[in-house]
C-alpha cells in the first residue's frame, strides 16, 4: 500500500485549498441562515396573536357616553 505524497496531503488541507474552504463556508452560512429562519418562525408561531380579548369598557368612555342622571 503506497503512502500518499506530501503534495497530495497538502492539497487536502482545509486552509490550503481555497475552493473546498469557500464551499464549506458557503454551506455553513446557508445552514446557519436556515436554522435562524426556522428558529425565528417557531418562536413567532408559539407567541402568535391568540385573538381579540373581551375587554370591559366603562360606559362613560364610549363614543356615545352614557352618564348617570
């Protein structure tokens, strides 16, 4: 079994081959962005608006107020 030459090992290093390095960094950015979007979407879904609450409004503060006589 022949051992790989120094030149072949040198080409496979992460810091030496800029094509593999840039491809790896691109995929890291893509998966990080997808994870961020999924996390934000999940958070917004869990804290979504549940509907209009029933609020009691005093009669004296309505558009046509009703005062005590």
